[in-house]
């Protein structure tokens, strides 16, 4: 039996990833603040904004299974505000959930992953590479996450842990007719399965995933540069 631990697995991308791994017979453990109560998922309460909560949750995994093969750091928050209007609470929550939580997930899963030649996947966003108006908290933390993964690669590769940052484009968490062109949560789950099945000598450090046919931009060619 292989064990995958996913933060924020109660809905959206996290739940889609969990479903895909359940279908290939992984033991799926969701570190969730709100439970989805899927009978096939082992849910452990975890508030990822609190490092102590993360530590306690991973200890429960260790006590129950003594094993982790894959970790997916998926939980995140999105606060959008003009840079001069963002509140202290919005900024600090973004840092805690989007940036500090992945760091402490690395810290507290290190021993179990190293023992099992494990992999860690970090759910990034195009917002980190392509910042936008009102996105200071989200873009900054996702850019920081990418930098953190690059450091993790150097620090962890000789401890038998491979790390990968996934930069994701538009995702449809709710099935709407106009969203058929977007990525789905299970698309992302299938990507992680494929990457985890690569030979251990392969380290997929950074993978960008985009919709194949997004809506055409109203501004094309050289004209786009005048709007940067």
C-alpha cells in the first residue's frame, strides 16, 4: 500500500487529486480544516496556518501508517486587493497558508519521505510567473513558493526526496458550460500520477500546465506588449 497526504483535500483541486489517487488504490489522507466525509478518505484535522497543527497531523499519520510516499501541498488562500489597500490580516494569512505551510510540511514529513524515497508536489500558479493587478498577496506568495521548491530540490535530493512545483493555469472547480476549456481538478491529479511514476532518476522540478484552448485574447501580437 502506498500513502499520499494532501493538504486541503476537502474540495476543488485537492479533492480531485485525492479522487484520482484513490482510484489507483493509494491510501489517501486529507489534512483538512473542514471535512468532506468521503468514506474512502482518511481525514485528519489540520489548520495549515498553524505549524503546531501541521506537526500534530503528521504525527498522527506516522502513528497510523509509519509511511508517506507522496505529499501534495495544495491548501491555499487567495486575497485580491490593490497593493495600497490590502489589509494586514489578508497579507499575513497569505504568507502563513501559501508560503509558511509548505515549509513546515517539508520539515515535518522529511523523515517519512526520506525513508520511502518520497515525492513532494507543490501547487503553484501562473500568478507567480505572470503577476496581475490586485494580486500582490497571491502572486508574491506563489512566486516565493517556486523559489522555495528550487531550494528544496538542492537540500533534499540527496536525502531521497524529489520535489516538484506545478504552475497551473485556469482551473474549473465548478462545472459550468463556459468553463469547459479550463483544466479540471482530476486533470491535475492525473498529471501528478504520471510524474510520480517517472523513474526515480528523473526529477520533474517545475511543470507548467495550461489549458490547450483558452479563450482567444482580444489583444494579439505586438499590441499585447503595450498593456504590460
